[in-house]
C-alpha cells in the first residue's frame, strides 16, 4: 500500500527521514555546526495517523 499523507509537509518529512535512514543523505562536517543539536532537532518531529493518513 502506498502511504497517504495529509499534506505535502508530512510527505516531505517522511521521505527525508527515510532517505537519512537509508544513508542516501549525508551531512558534510562543517565548522560551527552543532551536529548533536541538529540531530535532536531533526529527529524530534512526531507524527500520528488520522483517518488513514499521516
């Protein structure tokens, strides 16, 4: 079954998270970036399924 999303934002978050998990997206180390903070912020988004849509 194809996942159904309530809006484009939900679909974009889901697909970006999947690409990070599959290591399709990698962050280049750059001075001045707090990577642990960035990791926490990116992974803190939560979701719920309502009426069969995410």
